[in-house]
C-alpha cells in the first residue's frame, strides 16, 4: 500500500474512532508492501491489509486481543 493509500486509511480510522493518535506505518517485514502497521499513540494495535481481489480494492484491519490482556 503506497503512502497515499495509507494516509487515506489513517484519516478514515482517525475519524471513525475519533482519535488522532491512530497512525499507519509501513511494516518492515512486508516485502510486497501490501500492508501497514496500525498504532495508537505509538503502541502497536494491528495490521491493515490491502485486498485487490475481483477488481475491487478494500482494506482489512486485523487486531488480535490476547486473553491475558483481558484481566
């Protein structure tokens, strides 16, 4: 995902969650550049993946919640 796409997704997520601390940055281990890390105030939240299957473009946000974090 290029920087323009990442900025659009970041703007959308900031508005959706009413939080300007949300940011997107390239993943160091993604050689295909089809995903970005999602952070909030510098803390890792999850990953956004770009999907261009079937001629449409969409973005999937994946966030893992560990059981130990629910305490």
